[in-house]
DNA sequence: ATTTTTTCATACTCAGTGCATATCAATAAC
DNA sequence: GTTATTGATATGCACTGAGTATGAAAAAAT
């Protein structure tokens, strides 16, 4: 029993005419008759009742046909599924990201990807940069949106592409401005005001590179931060700012997270810049990943 | 692309070793390599990454494999499904029945059939004898439990087998006995008592043969029935008896329908007998029907 | 009733597919 | 450097599956 014979059976079952079925199958009638007969012999029961001028399905044949049709239909879809997998229009893409990306590149990237590849199963996981690289190194996941370490520190197995490079801005309690505790000049906050204010930051282990960027801002000015509170979620940090506990230095894109009682103010002078980019295993040639990279090239997120 | 190549692909995907896969497939390694290569060429993408000593799936191959496995598994079940259909252990059986059978042969028949053939989709339809024969004649349904007409009247296209032949008994209001309105002798009701009592019957068009059997009981004694009420459901008839509206002549098996206030009493002398049997299309060789007939032969329902 | 037509089965031939054997090539292990 | 392992290549052969020619039986037409 092979797929060819089953196809023969189905065609005869549809036409109830060996001659016409053979024509539909692009073959002549005798081998079709033989094919059916050999199938019947293998099954041990007739599929058709043939009188010399009439062909009809046996009860068995009639009940078996839908099962056969379903199995063959599944088989027929395999080349199509293959084509879609090869082109990356089906399959899966597992993307991890740092929480700050949630307010900048991630939404637009995900939206565009889903738009172009609706049948790809896109799974998103929030994780810190180092956890993402560790997972990728273990072969888990396809790509990660990270805050990158120095170029030399990135292992050879990875490729990297910058997505966005944005200055840090200060998130400050609105009341501190109206009460003149902070005094922006030309809409910019001077370094001495920043240094003098209590600070809310990420814990270092959750985002070391981001944390280092903030502390470096203080160190280069001969100061140390007066850290009043650590918080893991960006939303929590902004809530604490809103409550007047202190200020925070956050990526510019966090302006998308509007909250009453909080103002985002540019830093005066050269603001530290936070880079966010995409890493993936250099040797990973998944088509879904390829499509993501292609999309990233086209999007000009900066 | 054919099922053979797909099987080859799956086996190599499982073993990740062309030599061992070939062994599992009962063939040698070179044609297996060629088979995979031709499949890859047809798909236009590699399924495996071969270094000289290592074989691994490409991302595409890994994602395609489960689809292939599922399709082939479906294909593999076809012979088994066929065998079950041929033996009548799967498929469907459409059985119609007259309502009186509900209290005699039907329950035990259905129970036994379900027990022996749990995977057969048994569909039951209540209908009058003439509607059943009409449906069968139109090719609808497999068999029917009917009250048969005279043998000569049964068309040649049908086969028939008697299932049960049971005397009619009188269903009478219990109060009529305690009040001595009816006087059974040796637990039997005499014809004059029956004739003298108001009668509840089926409407003739719903069950002509049963109706005729009852009226014949009166006619042969030179009497006509004093019909006080018609009712279609057996349960309704017995309810009306219980309410003291009259008596009814019903198949003996209705004793299974116990109801307070109703007594079933044998008729004195030769009671009319109601035959119930199974008909089916003589040329119907459905295996499920065959199994039903076999079961009927074994059961000795009488 | 006879002839014609229709339609599935049988007989036989041929080509291509798919497998086998023999061998090569490259890499890893010793 | 040598050997063993393993996938690729080359070549030959057998069998499957399709073709052509024809038969046989029954329905349709005359």
C-alpha cells in the first residue's frame, strides 16, 4: 500500500468510473484497474462493486475513503509547509529582550514582524543582558535585545547589531520643579542638580551595564550617587519618582511611559548614552531569524 | 517527494547517522544518502548539516520533521482502520425501531452490540414500521425493528428475521379489580370482560398492524371496541389506564413498564400474538450489519 | 433478436526508479 | 603518520508501474 495507490482509490471513488479516473490521474485505464485490484487484495476486501457497466463503492470503501482523503491531504500540505518554513513565513522565533527595550525598539519591532509574518510563532521573554547571552550560548532562543558590553567582550560565536543609541534623561518629581528644589536651565538639568539629588536605580546585578553607565556619570564628576532606593521594574522606579522619593536617570525612550507627577528632563552637556542592540548566534541560519535581521536593517530605528 | 523519502528523512532525523538509519530502514547507506539528497534538492533547502563525521538537522529540518511525522503516522493507521472497518469493529450502524421494541428487544440488543463493538457509531431512530421500510428502500439506514406485514407483502429487496413473538396482555386499572368491575379467573381476564371495557389504543396510522391485531380480537368475537381514547406513546396509554380511563391491550413485554395503579393481566384462551422482527436490505453487506445479524442469531431473544 | 457501444479485466512489453556493491574522500582518533 | 569511521560518488541490475493491444460482458441501439 502506497500513497500512489491511495490516490488512485480516491479518484475512482470520486468518479466511479475507471476510464475517467485514469484520465484525471494522467494514466491509462489498465494499470489503474491493476492498482486498485492489488490494493483490494492487500486489504483483503473489495473497495468497489463492479458490474460490467457500473462501479460503486462497497460500504467498506465508502467508510474508508474519508480517512484516506484526510491522510493524503495532510501529506499534500507538507511541501507547502516546507516552503513556508524555508522562507521563514512559518515556524517559530524566540526573542528575548531587556526590560528597557519594552519602551523603545521592542513594540515597533514586534508589531512590524507580526505584520509581515503573522504565521510565525513569536515568543518573547524578558531577561537581563547576561542571562540572554548565556541562554543563546546554550542554544536556547534565536536572538536577544541587550545592552551590549564592550565589543571586545562579546564572544566570537555571536553577531551583534546596534538598534538604538539614546541619551539618558532625568525623571524628576514635578513638585521639585514647582517648588524650585530643582532649577532646569533652558529645559535642561545641570549636573550639580543631578548629583545633589537622591537617586533611584536598578540593582546592579539586574542590569550591570546600565547601572555602570549611571554611576560613571557621578564618578566622572568626582561624586557618588546618593542611592535611596533600588527597584527592578522601570514602572516601579517611575512610581517612586512620582512619589517624590528621588530622581532617576533613565533612557530617553521612557518618555513613552507618561505618569502624572513625573517630568522627564534632558541632561545639560554631554549626556551618557545607552546603546541597545540585537545579538544572535553567528552560525544560526534559521529563516525566521534571517527575516528578523532583514527587517531590522530596513527599519532604521535610530 | 514520496512517502518513502519522507520515511527516510525521519529515520535519519532520529538517528542523526546515515549508516544506522539505513540499517533501521533495511537498506544500505548509499541509496539512503541519495534519497535524502534528492529530497533536499526538491525542497530547495538542506535538511541536514553534514560535516564529515557529524550529522545534525538544519533549523528547517527540525521544524519540518514533526509535520512529516504526523502525516506519516496518519498514513500508517490507514491499514488498521481498514481492518477494523472490514471486520465491522469500527464504522457506523443505523438502526431504526418501533416504539414497542423500546420495552423488549431493543435495550438488550443495543447493550450487547455496544459491548461487543464499542467503536461502532450506533445511531438509533424511532419510527413506525412503514416509515422504516420506506427509508430502507431509499437506502437510508441499515436495519429496522418492525412489526412485520404478511410475508407475501414484504418486498423482495428485504430480508427479515423474527426477533420476538409475544402475546398481548391487558393493562387494566388496579381499582377496577379491587372494585370487582373486572373479575380475573385464575389470573386471566376473560374475553367478555375485555369486550365490555372501554379501550385505549394506538391511532391506526401510527401502527396499523398492531392496531389491526387489536381490532381483530374484537371482530372475531362479533364485537367492536369501545375506543375512548387514542394515544401515540405507550407511556401515555399506560398513564391513561392508571387514571382509570379504560383498559389497553399491549405486548407482554410492556410489563417492564411498571406503574402504580396498573395491573397487567393475561388474556384467557388464545391471546393474539404480536410479532416483532428485523428487516434489512438483502444486498446490504455492511460488516456492521453483518455483526448485528450474527449477534441476533446468537441471542435467542424469544 | 442482432449489432454496436461501453467499460472493466487480462496479457504482455518496456522504461525508469530505487536498491545493491564497490570505491572514494575527508575527518577524527590513536 | 596511520587507521578507522562515515558520508558521497559511480555503476549495474531487478522490479515496479505504466504503456499498448485485446478480451469479455452487459447495456443500448437498431
